[in-house]
């Protein structure tokens, strides 16, 4: 074989290999997996791609300083809008589901079941998107005698779970990049796993011993606590904007929960911001002498009985000035409008905050910030760092007065790699402490007749979180939420649709399922729930033994291969989701193409009639033109099949 033909064959072979490995036609490039030797949880290096400071002239340095200051101002502005949008989102959820939340609280027979009380706490907090609101409803019901503190304890546990859904939803906005989404979703769900695991331990303990109730009652009885005034910190800054958009009458939901018939017909939208109540002692008619306020203040005149009674009349003084004060729309319509707008602002601010942080946290700045946030103290004081992070999380949450705001703000930082999962965990624990501290101060501002109950419920919430930290943080081996969150983060990075499945199942389907069983009674709850729980425990034990000591298991149980593939792998489900998504996208594409064809059909036909047919003198050029047209047709077919 001559060298020329050999080289031609080599070229053909290389050309064939090139076609087979072409990334345009290969689905391997779409998987975006990391190299095997790379730890997916390693924090990325945020490299500075700009011109170094030393290479800039005076004008360039001044310009960079102004740009940096402008970015900081924009970042603070977007953060302010982000916090305000969370407040409006909470108001929107209360308008949409606030009265339903009050109705849920009305059924005292269901609330007496601890498991049902836990689920109701989760569902109500999801409806109103505020643990403070749901806790205040519980305080109102306890103060009015509709609930005892013992019955309210599981509800408070449920509010702790329900409030953690906000930062999980925020994490889903970073699903564009797999590595970022893995870290962000794990950083958000570490808070969820802490709350769920704490409930799994403390709810049975509370039912058996009354631990939280007895300890908080001892604290209340031991100290003589007087009512004071709760401080306003971040609310002083955010209230001018949020109150100019919407103001709610919080007493309506509490009134529905406590059985006030007039509250059901009232609107949650606050119309009058200042009212005056005048109480006068008046003669009123009562059905009989037994209805008199006292025997000495009772007069009978023929068929009428009179008595002296305090009568209160409320006068409207000053009307509110928010946007919806004069809008004649039902609460549901206003709530849906605010829900859509607040979600739009929230997601937009979050995307812009992440982009600004990515542009600012580069080079030396990123190195310094990451070192400050993630470096431990030198031996033997390394263990102190985590507890300082807990205190920082508590202090920051106390300032912003919302755990949802704080955890939602650090979620993007975890995603872009500024804060590690190991550091985000104690910060989230601190946010739980911070929000209960705010609740304690708010409870101390309660009137004297409700002070003890309000304060005890706030202390129950505080003690629940403190006990959870003792269970799941001091010993590194017990930091199970971190390992569970990382496992879930890896799954959602590979199958992004699983994030929606997790949120829907954990925060909606599971609570509603347990609540339905609770309505059917203890017998049904135990008969259905216990076998499912036992099956889950057995499956968990087998999974652990398969990884640690497979020799202890029978040969058939050393793997799940004896089950159908869809029963132990998400890959078949991923294919189903992919097919459904492809069909939906294909339908949308076809609809778009058909509409475009209808819009431009007349124009295209006119152009074809006017177009002069091109004739090539060279037949080779005509052949090349035909080949090019065939290639274009094949490429269009390939693009459609790839959809």
C-alpha cells in the first residue's frame, strides 16, 4: 500500500471517529457529570477574570471604585426588595388561605390528636407562609380557652417545619447549573432535615413525658415576668414599603379560629388604620333576670327586664393609604395578584443578587470572604467555630426578625460556593434560635391576661430548637442532616425534577395523608401508619447493611436487583419525565412553527413569486447547491428529533 493511500485511509478513519465523537450529535455532553476524581462538594474557585488592580491607571482605579460602590448599593437595594417581597408573599398567602387556616384550627377534636396537631401546624404555616402568624393564632386560641398549652405543643412543632419550605423553594431558582443547584438545594434542605428529625424524636417524647410543657411551665412559674414592648428592628425599614402596598387585619384569622361568627364575613384587607372605641354604661334589655349583670342592677317592668351593661362602639377615624384600600375585589383575587407579583419580584431579585455576588466575589475578595466564613479556629478550639456560627445566625435572624428571610438569603451564597454546607448548617440552627427569641420578645409585649400562655408557647418553640441542636449538632457523628442533605442534593443535581417531587411530597402530600388518617380516627391511623413506618425502617436497615456489612444479609437481599428497575432506581422515571417534557416542548415548537407559518404564509408566497430562479452556468455549482439544501433539511430533521 502506497503512503498516499494509507494517509487517505487514516484521514477517513479520523474523519469517521470525529463524526462519532461529535458533541453536537452525542447525548454524553448533556449529562454534565463531573470527573470521577473531583469531589462534587468542593467549593469552586471564583477566579478574577478582570484586569489586576496594579495594572490599572488612575482613571481605571477610580472607575473600578465607583463600579464597586454601585454594585454594593445595588446589592443592598435588591436585598431590600427581596425581603419586602417575602413580606408581601406572606400577606398574599394569608389572603388566599388565611380563612381556611382559621377553619382548620376550629376543629378541636382533631387538634387533640398530637400527630394531627403537628400536621395542622405544617399546613397552616404553609398557607400563611409565616410561623409568627400561625404561632399568634395558637396563642389567641390558648388565651381564649379553646386550646390548652399541651395540645398546642405539637402545633408549634409543625410551624417549625412549615417555615422551612421558603428557602427550599428559593433553591429551585438555581437549577440552571448542576453544581450550583447541588450545593444550593443541599444547603436549603439541611434545615428541613433538622426539623423533621427533631420532630421524630421530640414528638413521641412529648406525648410520653410532656417534657416541653413541664419544663416551660416550671420556667413561667419560677420567674415573675411583666409585660413590656417588643422592639421593631428591620420592620422600621421595610414597613413603609410593604404597608404602602397592603395591610392586613390579623384579628380576622384569629377570630375565625376562636369561633367569632362576625369574623367570617370580614375582609382581611385593613380599611381603617385608626379607630376609636367608646365604652359607655347603658340600660339594655335582657331576656330574663338570670341574664342581668348582677341582682342589684336588674329591673323588671312588665314583660321587660333591664340591666346596666358596658356597651362598646367603634368609630372609624383614619382610613388606610395602601394600594388596595379602595379596590372592590375579593380577598382571593387580591391575594392571587399579590402572589404573582411578589413571586416575580422575589425571583428577579434573587437572580440579580446571585449575578451581582458572582461579579463581586472574585479573586482576593472571594478568598478573604471564604476564609473568614469557612475557616475553623486552630486546634484545640476548632469546635468553637460552629457555635459562633450558631450565635451569628441567631443574631442576624433577630435583626431581620424572620428565619425565612435569613435562610433564603444564605441559600444563594451556598450555591455559588461562598459558604460551605458544613457552615450553613449551624447558621440555619442559629436562625431557628433567632426567630424564637423574637417570638419571646413579642410574647412579652402581650397583655397581662394572655402573657403567661403566650410566653409559655414561645418558650416551647425555643426549647424545641435548643433540644434539637443538642441532639443533632455537638457530636460530629450526629450531624445526620448534613449527610442526608448532601445525598438529596446529589440526587436532585442528576434528576432536577426530583426537587419538585420532594417539595410536593414532604410539605403537601405527606401532611395531607397523615391529616386524612387522623380524621378517620386513631384505629385507622395506627392500622395504616404503623405498617408503613415498619416497612420504611426495615428498608433503611437493609440499605445500611448493604453498604456496611452485606455479608450479614441473605444473598437475595444484598442488592435490590430482584425488584423491577423502576422500584429501586430513578433512571426509568427520568426517561418518562424526559419523554413527557420532549413531547410538550415538541408540541409547543410545532404550535409556534404553525403560527409563524400562518403569519408569514402570504409574505413567503409573494416572495417566491417575485424571486427569479437562479441558473448556474457551471453544473457543479448546481450540484453543490442541491447538496447544501439536502444538508439543511437533514439538520432541521435532526434538531426536531433532538427536541
